[in-house]
């Protein structure tokens, strides 16, 4: 068996396992539609950079130049599926110069959920930022007028994150390297907006360049869900009252999505509220509120559970949370860190004398 065929068989087997896991969550008709949908190839998609381009002039020029056949992403004004292209969209000079970013359409949803118009120069935290696609989307939506803190807990991923932001033309960003779980303790009620695109099991039913299909056990899913809950609790604590957290994953498991939302609702009660996302989605994609005898808070239905059949994307989940009051969370002083680690050095004024 060739390497390509072997990889294809592995992907098919993993997809089959996922389908069995999710079958009880769907009606017979929806399950049949899902099987047909994921057999279709996933069209690549891109999001153009408003710091460097415009839709009316520049983007239409690319469409003509590269003979693209495009379809707009309904929930992202700057997003397009490229249904046909004679050359790979990753091979153009515009892509190399950061004029657009290649990103699965579903991953464009989280940043579109924020309501930035309420704050002119927001302080924004991207708690798990690498590789940087959603961070540069935050920069685009604010037109680089706020300050975006791009954090990632893995030092190994920071170089790629910096390169993405530099190539995008982002000026008002800072890259940090802390465990996301500590932001709520160290910086309570500091940020206007927080994005938590949480590390997850990647059970999205479709393989993309950014998210490959991987085997997962139930125990691993439960471990991830506990960490995701801690991260979301930290994000809510670090958020100003009146601010918004967007929580998202590229998986469709209940434990990592509705289960996590239910956990933070149980802990923080009326201090937080899950907001409807009907202002962004053109067709309903509600979260699940009950399964197998387990009932979640009714607010969970206001989240967005994107099955591949909803918009022709990979599977995805997102929710917008508003902080309404003070939450009970442990506070702790942030550690000192030498400024040399972020590129600042004190000038020796005696050297010139």
C-alpha cells in the first residue's frame, strides 16, 4: 500500500470512529446528511487583510488575475472560499506578503462574534494564540487600534506566532509566554475582550492543514475538558465587568463544549451570561442542552455548534460570554520577569563618556 493510500485509510478510520461517537447526538436524517457532507472535498478559504488591501479593488483584482471561483463566507465579511484556482492559493506573492491568510472558514467565526464597536481602543487577550490566525483576525477587526496580547503557553510556538503577526503588519501587539490558567489570578478584571480558542481533541470530522485527525480516548477527552474549564474560568476572572469572552474549539465532543460552558455557569451563576450569536450566524446552529439523561443550563443553547452540514466547514464550536458581575477567583501577584526577555535593555549612559 502506498503512503498516500495508507494515510487516506487512517483518516477514513478515524472519521468513522468520530461518526460513531457523534451519531447519538443527531437524528437519523441529520446523520445521513453528515455522512454525505464529509465525503465532499473541503474547499480552501482565505481572509483578506484590511490593513493592506480592500475588497472592492484589490480582492477583485486577485480574482481576475488568478481566475478564482469564490464564494463569500456568510459570517465573515473578509472571508471567501476559493472553489477553483489554477494554482494553490498558498503560492501567490500576495499570500507571501501577508495580504491574505489561509484559514478554514469555521475558524473565522470566533473573532467575528466580538462586539468591538462598544470600546474604541480595547485591551484584548488571545489566551492560546499560536499559530496566530485568530490573533491577526483580532488585529483586522480592530484595524490595529487596540492592544492585542498574544499569549501562548508553549515557548516553541512563539517564533511562528511572531512571524504571522509581523507579516500581517500588526503594530499594536505583544507576545507573551504564560500558562493561560494564571491570567485570572494575576490580572483580574483587566481585559476588555478575551479570546480562548482552547486546546482540544480536534474531533471536527474533517482534516484541514491546521487540524489533522488524531485518535483520542474518552479519558483524554475528559482530561482536556478539565483543562479547558480551568482556562475559561481564568479568562472570565481576567475580564472586565461588561466585557466579552469568546470560547471556541475545533472539536464536536459534548464534554469539551457544552459541558465546559455548563461548568462555568454552575460556578459563576448570574455573574456571567451566554449571549445569542444570531446576530452573526445566518442559519441556526444551537448548542445541545440535554443528552443521555444529562441536562445542561438552557443558556448553552445560545452557543454555536457548527456541524459540517451547517455551512460546509469542518466541525467547530463557539460561544460568546458576557461578564455581568464580580466573580469569586483567587488573586495572586504576577511574577517579575526581566525586560530583556522581551527585547528591552537599559542603556549604559556612562559608555559614551
